[in-house]
C-alpha cells in the first residue's frame, strides 16, 4: 500500500532494533524466529496484522514439493534442483511440525491426493509416480478414483497434512519472541552506510542493522528490483456450513494440475479453492483481494459436479494474493547495492511447502553470507 505525505511526513519517531522484518506472515515469522535464534533483537511489521495476508487466506495444505509434477519439474529445472527443492520442502514441514506441536496448532496427518481430471492427466500422474519412485520417494499411484467422484487416477503422498494456517503463523511468532508493529505500511528502504538500514513506515522510521523483506506479492510495491520477478496473483476459496454427517474427504485433494483443491475443515465444513485456470487474465497481476463472480461460479459448479450430495449452504467466500515468481521458484537474496536488506519472496502459492526452510536460508545469507542454493535470486542476474 502507498503512503501519502499527509500520513507520514518524515517526522515519525525512530524505532531502533537489530533486524526489522517487513511482512508478518508465515515466512516473516519464520525469518524472525531464525534471526532471534542467532541472537538478534527482531521487530516484525506489517501493513495489516499478524498473518492476515495470504498466510491465512489459503487452504492450509502442507503439500511436499513444487506445484509442478515431479517429471515436469525435472524437465524444467533439472533433477538436481528438483531434488534440492524437495528436500527444502521436507525440511520446511519438519520445522512446521515442531511449531505445531509446541503451539498446539490444529493439524491433521491426512496425506494428500493429487487427482486426475482427464485420461491425459492420469497418464501424467503415472509418469510423475515413476519419476518419484526412481528418486526413492515413496508415493502410491492409483489407477482408479479412490474418492469415487469421477476422477481418472490419483497419486497419494501419505506424509502430507492439513493445518490451520493462521494459528500456525501465530505459533511461529510466539516462538520467535519478536516484537510486532501492526497496521503499519512501509514506503521506503535505505542503506545509508555499511552498518545501518532505515525502513520508512507510516508509524515509525526503523533504524536497524538489517532488514528482511517477506512481503511476497507486495514486493514490487516496495522496490523496483522485484518488478517482473514477483507477480501478484489472486486465489479464491469458498466454504460450506458444517456438513450434517461430518467430514467428507479425510485428505487434502487437488486436481487439474493443482488448479482445483479441496479439504475438510477442522469443524466439518467442505472448503474448495481454485477457479483461476478459467479466469487467468482476471486473477493475474492484481493485489485486489475481493472475490469475483466468474471465479466463484467456477467453484460453485465444481461443488455441484464433484460433491453433489452436499446440501449445506455456502457460508463464506474469500480471496488472497499469492506472490508468483517468474520461474516458479522462491527468491532469496539481498537488494542490489544494499547488502543489509535481504528478502525471501515469490513462493508461487507454496509458502506452506517451502516457507520455513527458505526463510532460514534467507537469514543465513543476510547474517553470514551463506549461499541460498537453488532459491538464490542471483539466477535472474
């Protein structure tokens, strides 16, 4: 969000801290945790409040890996990169589980099902299963529909899970011990010398040793470096009232190459998300988080088609803004000419898959100069 001269004229009080993290979502809270573990006094700030962006507007799927099928990802990025990202995802889930246990976060070890909407997608799923098995990743390919809802095949990842994403963000924040300044838009970033950064926000001018941007979709609004590298992209969901007979799926289901997704909530509702494939121009390159009729019509039609027995009314609809990266991988680095301003952004709708371990790499780069590997933004240089 922009800040007018009337809202902040440069006379805001100075707030001193070791590290200011901009963006108090899952990734920002994880970055705060790792920086605090390194001995820094950390302050989080956000234009809204803790976890109220995409971190609490997603479906709460803890799915391992990338958004592309394994063999397609290997063709695009090369097998070494895909193996590294898969390991990064597993480490992220290990870290999330630690926060979940410590914070009592609602969590369901239900696994995931990637379901085929067509015979062609079923063949792709079988190829993905073979590629995963060749890398000794233990998945199960099913040449039938395990849900009995007209799908053509499925790939089961039994170790995946469903989580309450907002409560997870809150648990990570509590574990970090960081301070939080909410309702506070940032509008300028400076590194005036080799030891100091200044982050200008509506309420304060932060003076710190380091800054970390965990602003995902909103990164291009903060610095022109992110233009063309991170593209804000809208995602939408709906959820029914609690179903009279309780949970329906007992899994995290997603299909049509990930464009549709669905799960039970912890209080027995059915959540469905997606609809972007049929409305890409409408949902692309926008930070408007209002729902749209065309996407919601797709979601309602999917509910009627795949879950015809559900007669509970739709009780809530919402949208969130994802930060898609230009090549589908997250970006970790420091701003050109400002090495004390780091970033971990561009999670391509997979922050729950990759966020925690990517944040750890971003903090290690900023504080120790350790190369972040395949997520390094240097690939765009």
